[in-house]
């Protein structure tokens, strides 16, 4: 493991998979943080028995209209959830917009800064509305 990997974290890769040596695959560093963000945002509240408040609960937006108000609620949910559960980053912005390729979904673009070294990252996540 590299020094950067130790500083930014290491864990079983998500989704879990077997590496080329037949062992559980691991992720570290920036990729580990990216996987953690995806886990947090795709987990529903009450899904984890021992940690019922964990997750963003984005499925609650299912069947909500694709409006600016819904976009703002999703942005707030993502920012607040990551502030609570992923302390290795600082969320700089979350922008939600209609997905032109999927009329029943929106795309959330997350821009964040790594607390450890200040580098900036970006990722996108689709959220189903219908």
C-alpha cells in the first residue's frame, strides 16, 4: 500500500470482487473514497440494522416531479449526508440536473476536496425519479 493509500484509506473494493490472484479486491486512496461516497449515496436509511441513520435515502425522491424544487432537495440530501458520513472530503458543490438520456432520472454532479491534501475531485451519480 502506498503512503497516499494509507492516508486516504483502504478497504474491500466496492462492488466486492475477486482480484487477478483469486483474493478479495481492495481499493485505496482516491478510489476508496469514491467507492465510499457511492456506498453512502446508494444506501437507504434503515437499510443497515446496526446503523439505521446511515445513507442518503435518495429513493425517497422516487415519483417526485423533475422540478427545480426536487433538484434542490436532492442536492441538500447529498451534501448533508456526505458531511456526516464521509469526513475525508469537503463537499464544494452539488448540482442536480435532468438527465437528457433518461427522462425518469436526474444526474447529480458532486465536486469535493480531499481534506488530506486539498486536491479536488468530481463524480456523477444518477438518481431515479420514476
